C-alpha cells in the first residue's frame, strides 16, 4: 500500500506552474512565493515544420526547458540536489558555502536556489567556455573561479579540492555522481513526459552530460513501459560511450591493456579476458567497486565509469575465481599512463602475489574537443545508467549548431546547441522505416540567448557588428 501511495505521489508530482493553476482553479491566490517555486513543469511542442522538410513520418516532440525560471533543465537538478542535501542535514542556510564545478547552466540553477534559501555560492568553470554564462552568474551574485580549459573536468575538480582544503563549512554537490541528480528527473521530468504524451511516447532521446536527465527520465519511462527505447546522444568528436556493449556491460571487443601485481588475486579468468567475444567473458570479470588512491585521500569510485585521465570505457577486472567471496573494495595503488598498474585488496589471509589485469573496450572512443556545451564531458559519469540505454547516436558539433539555427528559423524555437544535437539525433532515428508513425520525444535543454557569444550566433554576430545606418 505504501508503494502504491508513493507511485501516486510521483504521478501527481507536477511542480511549477501547474501547482499554481490548481490553486487558481479552486479560487485561491495563484501567486508564487518565490522564483524557485516555479521550477518544474515545461510544455511539449511538436516540431512539424522540421519533420515535413526532412520528409519524416514520425512525430518529433521537444520538451521546452527554456520555460524554467533561469531557462535551463539544470534548474530542476539544482533544486533536487539542494532539497536532498537539506533533508539529509548536509547543508545549512547562512552557514554552508555551496561550491560546484559547472559549465554554467547548473551554476545558474544553483545560484537561483541559493538566493532564495540563503547560501553563498561559488561556481568553478573553465575559462572561455561561455562568456554569456559567466556574465549571468556574476550578475546573479555568484562568485566565479576560472580554470585552465585544457584541464577539462578534472581541472575543475582539482580546483574545487584545492578550495575546500582552506574553506570551512562547504558542500560540493558533484552532479556527476550525486544520485539526487537523476532522482530529480525520475520524480519530475519523467512523469511530466509520460502524462503529457498520454503514455504514447515510443522513443526518448537526449544527450548525456552528467547522465542525470537521461538516467532519471529513462528509468521512469522504462518503469511505465519497458518497450520504450532510450537513446543517448553524444558528440562524435568525443564519443566515449559509443562502441560499448550497453545492455550487458561488456565491450564488443576486449583486450588486455596492462598487467600489474596484486595480493591474493588469481588469474583463472585471464584466458577469457583475452577473447574477442564478449559472451565468453564470465560474470567474474565484471568490475568491482574500487577506491582510487590519491595521496592520503581516497575517493569512492566505480572504475567502469572511466579512467583517471577520462579515457573511454576502461574497466578493472579483478582476476577472481568464480567461488571467490564478493569483495567490498579494491584499492588502486599505482598508475601508469592514466591506467592502474598495481592493486591491493583487504584480506586476513597471508598475501600471495599473482598477476592481475584490466581490460578496456578497443572500440570505445576517446575524449576530444567539441562545441556542444553541457554534453560529452570526456568520461562516462557515474550517474549515467547504461543499463537503460538501448542505443547511442553520435552527432557532430557542426550538425548540432546547424540544427539549432534551423530550429530558430523554421520552428521559432530559440534553443541552445545541445538542443540542436538532440533534434539532429531524432531525425536520424525517425528516418528509419521501423520508426514510421512513432512518437519521438527529446529534451530542448536550454534557451538560446545564453549562447550569443558562442559559435551558434557567429554568423549573425559578425553581420550585426558590420551593419551601418
């Protein structure tokens, strides 16, 4: 009965504008008490002009997250993570400083919530990533600390760690591993899509950044209808997810990437790891939770989500016999070229050295530079639930920018580059014969105004700069 009640609560959890409309419908004041109360429901729109010009007979439907108070789907993530941290007693208004590595959109969402609840907020972001977002954060009162863009996400995390060593009463949400991120979309975004399509959605498509939207919405839709296809979009220039055996967690081809030494590890499955057939890799080859050592600090980590250098799809394979008891942790002691080369495991037995190995997906892509902001971080985030992904589609930066411009001129939709990526992927999927007549829903994650200093507006920016009277 409790589970049924919870399910009803999720179904009816339409926050934002609908909550005000319900008050208006019964004759009560429909006035939001603060801007954070408006975070929630956004409308769906069918992109008929694009579909017609592409000759597509599927229905292309976009969820317009620019309707959020600060024009981005990340408003949902920000509210969800702050509420979760408050409920757990991890943060206190007026006491805790919130700090987060962000490309900008989550930062604006967090500063919105911070303003309403009385927190100091610091955003750590790469220099030159988006001047528009940097200006917006400062305009809203956030503190902004820039990092070398060459350092990528790791550079931002290193700066956060540096700051937190000298800063009392801080909290970093770490959206890539924080379960409150996908939970917000399971609780809010997924039910909205299901209800507003009357359960008719056949395919859900969205790009993966932290994996929160895709995982949360995907889990909810799969729960409602397991036959719904979940499609992950990533930049072709940084395709770290593509090529993986998504459904079962094994790569399409395996190879021994390196060998190291470790205590009490048995090499009984080494021959299987050298096989090129994923079906021959036994369950004992699956990655265990591990702890990455970094000086005296240890951080919990699941190795299958990427290497220390952000390289694609590397997975640790402890060489254990089938009968071996499950281990709670395995510590990586040494690294070489971004890969682990020595390990240790807690054991009460006398230590016996034997070889250990790890394998990686030969066909997995490598991280690279791209222009689709908010996607393709160059590593596989822990929040990306690959078990619910049916397909990965790659889209180039050029395709994404071109489509975002088309959406403005052909549909009147002023959206960002990642929206262009999502719709480009939808068109590729919709063109297949088997998808004729199906409803394909995608996210339009943010509005286009905050990309005016990016390549999205490059052509008109130059044109307008050279206009004369």
